[in-house]
């Protein structure tokens, strides 16, 4: 088990999409659920469902694929780590892969995509980039 739930989540998504899996299961955390809601809103995952009680909680994620069978998730990059935190103001948030990807940012207003953070004029910690 990885001690970083965000890294565990994004690597699980990447590996499942490379193997063309329909769904993947990850351990439940509030942050993981918030991140997955953002990815669902942006069209990278199809559906997110929380299951279980108490210590056995987990999240089932249905992955999104294009009509030709290619995955919406091509790659992910962890930006902010335990050793190096990366913070950006809303003016410093740039498009990922010329607009084909997004940044997921933890802001005082909650976890959101880079586009949403720019619209709401808030900055924060850049968790990862996905394209």
C-alpha cells in the first residue's frame, strides 16, 4: 500500500486504462472521492460509486473510453509530492498539453480543475496533471 492516496489513485487509473479495464477499485478517502468527482465532471471517468462500511470502504470507478476504444486517460503526472509542494496562483495556471489535459488543484474552495480555478480566481496546490 502506498502512503500517498493521491498517487495510489492516479497510478491505479493509469494502469487500468493501459490494460483497457472497464473499472477499477481503490481505497476510500474523502480526497480521492473529491478528485474523482472532478475527473467525472471533466469526462475522464464515467461513473464513481462508494461502497462498504467503516474500515472496508472502497470506491468503484468506471473508466471512460472513446468510440474507437482508446482511453480518455493517456498519462498522468504527479506535480506536488510530500517532499516538494507546488503552489500556483490563478494567474500562473497554464493549459496542460495545449488544452487536451487538465490540472487538478486543491484550493481553499475545494478540489477543482485548473479551468474552474481560473474562472473562480483561486489558486492552490497543484496535485497532478492528467491528459
